[in-house]
C-alpha cells in the first residue's frame, strides 16, 4: 500500500475463513493485519479504522484495529489487527467471498477521528477457493 501516514506503507493481509456449517452452524471469520516487521519493533502510528467495501459501496467490515494479543490479554502486538466473527449471516459471508473472488473489494484505512479514508486501495486476491471440510476420525 502507498504510504499515506496511517499504517499503510507496507503489505496488508486479509484472510477470510468459512467454518464447516455442519459443525459450527453459520460461522465465518475475517481478519486484516499488517505483518510484523520484527517482533521487537513497534509501529508508532495509531491504530486505524479498517473498512472493507465492495465496488457497489456496500460496507462488509467496519472495525477499529487493535494491538491486543489474544493469548495474553495484553496490548503488546507491534502492529495492528482486526478480527471479526460473522455468525448467522450467510448474505454477508457470501458477499465477502464473492467480492474477494471477483476482485471487487476495497480496503480503507481511516485515521482515528477522521471523516474519510486516508488510504483506499483495491485488494488483490491471491487465492479464493472452496475446499471440502477435513474430517478427523
């Protein structure tokens, strides 16, 4: 991503996972994060507001990033992350998958308190596939 002064000067990772509906019901998760440049270097920029928006303007994710480390409960991540569960909303889940697959999804990063995005870039999907669930016996 181009450097616009809001944590947008490097690669972002967007991950979308649909869980097996036979086991979990209607459950999916979406995550957005900046990769760790080094475990000892802390990104000094404030955590942004992160939005995933389709070409037609529908907002599929709108969340504040955090540095919370889930296992420890401490705010010690050197870079930010957004992680959101999608429960019982097949329409939103399908819209996210289709937008990623069809290359019609934008990511917006907003500075805290801003009235508009500081960065807006179309996501480039490297992989969009449906794989059968694995069953452990």
